[in-house]
C-alpha cells in the first residue's frame, strides 16, 4: 500500500523559504475585492469537465476518466512563466522533471528517470516524437509557439492498450489549437540573463469557407549554465523552427487537418570523452547539430448511426550530429480508428496502426551500431469496449493492444478499468493493466564506450588498459509491468476539487547488467552487457488540488510520493526518483491590467549514476532543493501583455540531474527575463 508522507516530513527546506514566501505570497493576507478575472476563463467545475482524449483515444470528460490524468490548460501555460514544454511538465504530480544542463532534460513518470528515459510515450497532435534509437525523447527539439497549445494531457500509468509499446509508465499528449481558434496575428519578443533572446510570430486566417490556416516561426538563444565547480559549462544553445496548420471540412459530415514543422538547433556542450592512452580522457567542446521536420494529415468521417472513422498519416525525419555519433531516422506512420456506439450500453473503439522506421548511424570509437543502418516495422491492432454496467453509476472498460515488432515478435497489452460514481461529484476508479517496453537499437545492436581504465594492480585490477561501457544483447527481451491503480476525484464545489491517485507497479524482466571481460590483443574490453535479470516494484500516491479562493485568486497544489524497490536502482541506467515532490501555484488578478503569478516547487533528494572521467560507475546524490518562479504581467491594452519574470529565484544555482556519461555535474542558474506579447 502506498504511504502518504505528511508535508511536514519534507526536510531541509531552505532558511530563506519564509522570506521568499512572504515576498511572493504576501498578497494572501490582503483583502481581495471581487473583480473581473480575464485570465481564469473556466471554473474548477468546468475544468473537471474538460474533454480529454489520451486515456481511450476518444473524447471523455476528465472526471469520467478511469485513469490518473492531469491537464495543463492554455491558462496554466499563460500563468506559468515557462519558456519550454519541459518546464510546463513540472506542474504534473507523478512526473520527474530535471534539467541536466542548459539544453538537456530528464523526464519520466513514476520513476526510472534518465536523460535516456524510455518508458514514457510522448505525442504532439497524435505524432509520436520519441527517438527510435533509444525509445526516449530529445526534449530540446520538441517545441512550438506555447500560446498555440490548447492543452497538454498527461496520463500517469500504462497506456499500452490503446497506444502500444513504450507507453509503460505514462503518456504525454501535446495538443495544439484548431486553426479557427488562432485567427489574426501574435508576436512575442523577449530576453534576459539566461533566456538571452527569443521571438515568435504567428498569423492565422480564413483560407476558404470552413477552412482555416496559420503559420508560425520562432527562435531562441539561451545562455550557458555553470558546472558545480563554478566554471562556465559552455552549454549555450540556439534553435529555430517554423510550421503551419490547416483545419477545415468539405461538408458537415467530415473534417480534416494538415500540419507540419521544420526545425534546426545548435547545441553547445562540454563533454569528457575517454581515449586510449594517457590521460585516458579529454575535454571537448562538443557541439550538437539537430535538424528535422514532419508533416501530418488526418481525416475524420462521421457516419451517423455508425459512429466516426479517423485516418491519420504522418512522416517524420530527424538527424543529430555530434562528435560521439551521427544518427538519422525516417518514420512513416499510418493509423486507422473506428469509434461507434453499440446500443445504449456499449461504446466500442478499435483500430489498426502500421509504422515503418529507417535508421542510419555513423560509427565512432565511442558509439557504434552493428549494423549501422537498419529498418524496422511495427504492426498493431487494438480493441476496447466501454460498458455502462449501471447507468450513471458504474462503467467498465476492457480492451487490449495486439502488436508485432521486429525484435520480440508478438506482444499483448490488456487492461480493465472501472469507474464508480456513488454521487454526482464523487468518482472512484480503479484499473489493472499490463504494458511492455520493447527493445531499442541501443539494447540490441550497440556498443557504447564510457571509460578507458589505465593499467592497475590488485586482485580485481587489469594489468593492461581496459575499455569499458555498455554492450548490447541480441536476445534482450521486452520489459514488462503489471500496474494496479486506483483513484478518487471529488468536486467539493464549483471552486474546489481534489484528485487523488494511488499505484503499485510490479516490474519483471527489467534491464540489468553483467560484466564480461575479455582481451582483444591490444587492451581488455570490460563491457556491461544488458540482460533482463532485474525486477522489482514501485508504489506511490499523487494528489492534485485546485481551489478558486476568490474571483481574483486561484491556487493549484500538487504532491507526489514514490518508493522504488528494485533489485538494482540503475536498471534504467539512470536515477532513483525523488521520494517527495511539491508544487504550489498562485494566480492573482490584482486589477484589470495587472496579474501576479507565483510558483514554488520542492524536490527531494535523488540518486543518480554517471561515469566520472576514467573511473567506473559513480553513485551521485542530487541534493533536495526548493525554488520559485515569479511573473508579473501588465496589460495596458487588450492586445498587449508585458511580463517581468524571475526563474529559480531561491538560490543562485542548484543541481537537478547529471547526464549518465561523458558529462560533468551542471547547475541550473537563477534567471530574469522581460517578455512582450502583442495580438492583432
């Protein structure tokens, strides 16, 4: 059973916490006059009724979803002071969001966090954005105009029944606005100490009767952070992107969407690469160049009594070049879905998916693939039925995904969910699901050199120099989880809601490592070969509370607790998640023209692993930290917003994560920026 630690058990809150709280939240003691609040467009009751699609691939209200769902709305984005999608995800209970350096992030759900997290499925408008190389996400290349995001749906827990492999611990679905909702122009410009310069522009128009379109472009330049030693980390970076979206219908019985994006990023980084011979490593200003683009088209046909048919096709190309490797991938994905009501009690959804991925790789001393180039195919079918066992009281959903991949063959991912509503504003739900994370190329085809060990003596030493790192296994199998979840949602009033989720995840065939040294004639090779020998469990609790204190003031509180019990906490070549995480956001409409947003966050200690110079695995503790962001927005006219933002204000700098190898601990720095947004 999950254990809920009281908030008072969180230790080592910094001494200046009280000072910051008084500075940022002193307004809580000020009598608040009732006044018009333009920022908060929906009541808490409206937010609980918001339509989500990520649980069952169909629209249903958040309160009626038998899963742990959190929605980041457009209003949340506006009030957040965030400049990137990863920053927004810090709002979500149950997510571990850690910034590695100026450009890199480690993000996961319910544990197993890593730069190369591979148990979380991420989509943008239905397009999967993970890298087929390691089944994770390069977060630095996932972006759009934040004002064009309608909502971000985050499902914690398995989503394999409808989304397939890799949706093991959760699904993040980033949904942008319909083109009809972004008519006219928008221009944003700003800059500061860390967010040195950024700008974005978007224009939307009616293209024909019932057809709407928009075009956007944006770019940014971010300053470097600092190493834990205080030296400059040399990790400044810049990125540029542009895209379009067209939405419309040819008749009242259909609708379509066509959209696309292109991007380019130049990422500076200072890495330590191992080399043969003294001093066995060298420091390199290892610039990474990222280039990519995608195009997506979808069509929905409404069939009256026979529901609706959905077709989606997208193509995605991505490449990344840095000293350790060059990788590129081309993905073609087609999906068909049919949603139909069968009588008064059954609501059926089923569909098929085909995905083709072509991957290219250029080998180096540090990373190599055998073969360098590879093509894979994925074919799947899913079926899910929602049965109203007791009208307006009990709903049971049963379904499964049937999938075939080139690595492990057939996989089955079933689930059963139930939602019980004893009263109108009380919802109790539970679920049992099985999900798998299929192997990726790093586990099946790769060799990664992380250290070169000098000759040494002793009972466990090598008399000659040795090369160490990670080596693949042709027989590596899918990792499995059986997840047990339950939750309770309570709408106390139209201005106050509680959302509680508990989970127990039982993992089997997790990634483990076994050293198998041998001498190749020049030096010893001591690689950690991957196997499926690890197992274990995680359990925890997640709580979200939304409270419209008064018309001008809204508070959002989030808390998560997780306990990992694994045979090896480094099974994911990553970290042990922070046990406790807290988030409190306050939005106060001071007047018709002035808004104050304050966001405080606490993150508990975390353990991670990384390779330090030419030593072996190094266990590293990330100290707990408390930080806060403050945003003050002045709107002199209806079309103009000017914001002054302070980020990570509590300390001058703090660590959040260390990349697993070739890297040095980097600290996130305090920053201030000014931003202006004009709509026309």
